[in-house]
């Protein structure tokens, strides 16, 4: 293959997306040195005109790479700002997970030894960990909610609080049945999940201070209400 038909055309030299890795370097050198096949240190010697073409090839491709890098650095990083709809979505997901947990507790047969029953409860608790954690990320102090939006969030929280308390109470009452289930360490895993959920709940409620217009006294009242239920359930699963 001759140099005139490979890799050194004007089209190749002018194409910014064409990278050096496309053409094996030694192949290019071999083609450019066709007039002088003498070896130097194991590589073909390149004629002056060949060196000129090779230098042009490297310079064009280096310029293309630098241009792409500059364009990348010049592009502003897009920071996604959480909106009111995101916060509401997070609360909806938490509510759905709480209801799923309640359903799994209600459906649990008395003194069940069926592993699937215990797994259903543990899975519901695990899902609640994820949804409470995500709800925290939906609060954005750089984009606080206005008074109307804050009022809607507060209404949603007031709806969730009794469901939290009821779910935790039911879970604590189920503990002896979970102990009797043959699934290994299900109560230990549940306790660990409850600690994680409480931690995320603390962060979420505290986050309402900086992202909403809800009075701090109201937020503290909510914390006192649900955290007592968390502490009681965690203590039950610690025994």
C-alpha cells in the first residue's frame, strides 16, 4: 500500500475527529520511508518530505484533541436544582412504602414459620430505607419552597406521621413472630434498617428548616412525635 493512498490525504489531515490510534504509527513510518528502506535502530529511516507529512499529521490531530478538551472545559456544568414536584414525589414514595410495610405486617400470619412472610416484611423495611434516603436528596436549600408549597409539604408530612407511627408500632408487635421465623438474622437486619430510616427521617425533617417556610416549632413537634416511635421500635428489636 502506498503513502498516496493511505492516511495522508487532505481529507484525513483535515478531519478533526480522526485520532492517531486510527493509523498504526509504524505503518505510517514505513510508507513514508519507502524511498529509503535503510533501518535505524530497527525502524525505517524517513525522508525529509516524509517527516514533514508525519509532523503535519501529528499537529493536526493534536490540535483536534486540544480543541475537544477546550470545548469540554468551556461547557458549563449543569447543576440540577430540586423543585417542589421532586419533594412531593419523595413524600409520595415514602407514603407508598409505609403502606406496603403496613400491608406486609397485616398479612403476616400469627407465628408464621414461612420464610417468605419474613422476607416480605424485611423487603418492605428495606424499601423504606431507600425512599426515606431519596426524600432527603429532594430537599434543596438553594431553591427553597414558597409559602404555598411549604403548606402542601406540611400537609403531606402530617398525613405521613400517623402512618409512620402505626407501621413502627405494628412492626414492634411482630417482633416475636419474626424471632420464631427460620429466616436467619431477620430481626437484626430489621433493627439495622430502622436505625437507617430514623437517620434519614432526622435529616429530612431538619431539612425542612432550610427549604420551607414551616415554623421551626412545628418541625420540632413533628420530630418529637415520630422519633419516639422510632426509638421504641429500635429498642424492641434490640432486645
